C-alpha cells in the first residue's frame, strides 16, 4: 500500500491541536473555526484509519497513534519553517545577522558598530554574542566570527586576525614595571580563554620566551578575555592580554604594552558563513569592512618580536 500523505492542512490542524491540547486554541492559532479544525482532524483520522485524539467531556488527549505522530510532525514543521525563512533571507539584502563570541563582540565589534553603520547605512546589522555552535539555517544567522583552530571545511572559512598575547597594564603600573623581571613581583591577571590550546599561551610560556622565570601560580583568573582586560583597566594588575581585543584600549592609552615580545597563538579569528553566501551583498560588505578595520590595527605588530607559543612549550 502506498504511503500517501494526508493533506497538509490536516497535518497542520493536528500539529496545532497536539501542541495546545485544545481544539479551540488550535483553531484560534490557525485562524479557522473549531468546527473546521475538527473536520480536518477527522479527515486525518480517516486517512490513517485510527483515531489520533480521544474526546473527553471538556478536553482531548492523544491516543497512542497521536503520541507517535506528534513529535515527528512538530519537528517536520519546524524544519519546514526554518527552510522557508532561510530561503526568504536570500532575497533580503537589507538585514545582516552576525554571531560572535562575547569577548570579540564587547571589545572589538561593539566599539566599531557606529563606523559600520556610517559606511553601510543600507544594512541593518544584528549581532548575537554567543559561543554556542551555530546552525546557520536553524538560528537564522548569516555569518559568524569564531576563534579557534578549526579551518572549517564544511563552511566558507577565512582567517581574519592572527592572535598574539603580550603583557598589558595601565600607564601608572607601567611606570613601576620597566623590565620583564619586574613582573615577578607584580599582581598577575590570567586570561584562561586560551586554556584549550595544546601549547598554552600563558604567563609561564611568555616568561620562557623572554628568559624570565615567572611564578604563575598566583593572581586572579578569568574564563573570558574581556573580563581579564577589564580587570587590567581597573589597575588590578598586569594581564597577558590578547592584542586583537585590546586595540582600542591600546590606541587610547588606557592600557600600554611595554615589552616587545609577544606570544603568537595557533588559534585565530575566522570569518565563517555557508559556502556560496560569502558573495551575498550584505555579507560581502561586512566581511570587507571587518578586514579593512583589522588591517588598520596591524600597526601594533611593528617593532615587536612574535614567538610561536609552541616554540616555548
């Protein structure tokens, strides 16, 4: 016997009724009368050859057949809706939804949003700050900026910023810390956002790079890079900070990076989007703008000696 599906209207009626467990509320959601919805449910039951609801005095409950059908049907409509919205977004050139980690959003992207709006007033930028793994269609996201080691073969993935770390502090602290050796007595701040590296880019590694034995067993630890930088802003100590996230603070003089040695990490920020979407007008415009902004901040590498973290592991 052919597995011919019942009409879509009957399936929609059942899905709504199963979610609400009420024909009246389901009918209201779909914009039909309760009688019309009941007719669609009966049509579905006739097609199936068994009831999907048990009618009680003032309520309904799912039968075994209804309980079997409901989850898969709900997932199916969710997938259908997501696919439809994703397809409609292809023709929407005025809105761009981007996701990035909280630290990158806070320290790099948010301070530059006004510049992007001035350059591209025709694009409405929406930013979701999260480290959660993204499903571009399900989450209705156009592009992502991610930090890590993965080169991303499933999606279009382009390196943006090579990350390096160096001691940063307020100008007041820098007046007291003239040499790497002075860090032995300083209050250290630890950025544990790089703890997943196989070769840690931490205080001990930086000390080895400059030939100074630094006791890294003390000091405040932060799981997010932006929080570690905020602690340094307050004068709480010296942070081995990620330069990509501190460019505005370094430009303004809120923080200084007095030493020429930096630790270069394997991980880097990457621009990620579904393959083929990199050429969509608003995605291409945002990508080009990000790359131009990054280029302008590469001045901080001049005069520095960058040592690969794995070379001092």
